[in-house]
C-alpha cells in the first residue's frame, strides 16, 4: 500500500489535471509541444566538433 500524505495527494491531483501529453503523428509522444518542428540535428557538424559521439552525455 502506498502511504501518501494529504499534501502529496493534493499535488498529484493538480498534476493529473494539468498534465498534457503531446503527440505528433499518430503514435509518437513528443518531448514538448512543437518538438516535431525542430530542425534536424547536425550530426556531421557535431562529429567534426567533438569527435567521438558514441555517448553524447559525456564530455
């Protein structure tokens, strides 16, 4: 059983009523509204600037 305090329940209520999932196409969930309008990522430019891009989360 999940033991939530009243303020946690209230917060969940607010979030559940205001959360919005944005789709582009029929089945793709966007990270944010207009995500599908972003310019394509410049992989070659990034590769030239940083070299190995196998892990983009590393310096």
